[in-house]
């Protein structure tokens, strides 16, 4: 009976030690992944990628606005000439606003890229 209880204690202690080292390994791996993530978050490539994703989202929203603006005039209900003129004027005004936003977004992107090209990396 002594040997059975002794072997049971050895098996349980082996299991507990194995779990301890497994938990320690997971913590070290998590620290390594956090360090890699910190290094990548400050890299210039990642910053550039985030900026491009933001600009892509802005341009996508502008394109959606343009499509919605062009589709807004096509209505099934008959309209009077005065209503058609008001709708066309509103569409033209909205088109000018959208193009103004697009020009502003493109100019802001050009200013950022020019400023970025002037930096001395080293």
C-alpha cells in the first residue's frame, strides 16, 4: 500500500509540475507576442498601412455618396417641371459638395505624403 500511495503522489506531483511549466511557457509566449506587437505598431510600414486604410475608407464613402446622389433623381413618380428643376439643382449642389470633399481629401493626402518624403530616415 505504501508503494501505491507513493506512486500516486509522484504521479500527482508530476502532473502539477507539468501544469506549472506549461502556464509559465504560455506567459512567456504572451510577453513575446506583446513585444512583437509593440515593435510592429511603431514601425513606419504599419503606420503607413493604417493611413492608407483610412484614406481608402474616406474615398469609398465619397464614391458611395456620388452613386447615391446620381440615383436620387431617378424617381418613378411623375414630377412637374418645377420639381424637376429643384431636384436637378439639389443634385448639382450635392455633386459640388462631394467633389469638394474629394479634392480636400486628395490635397490632404498629398500634403502628408510630401511631408513624409521630406523626413530624413536614419
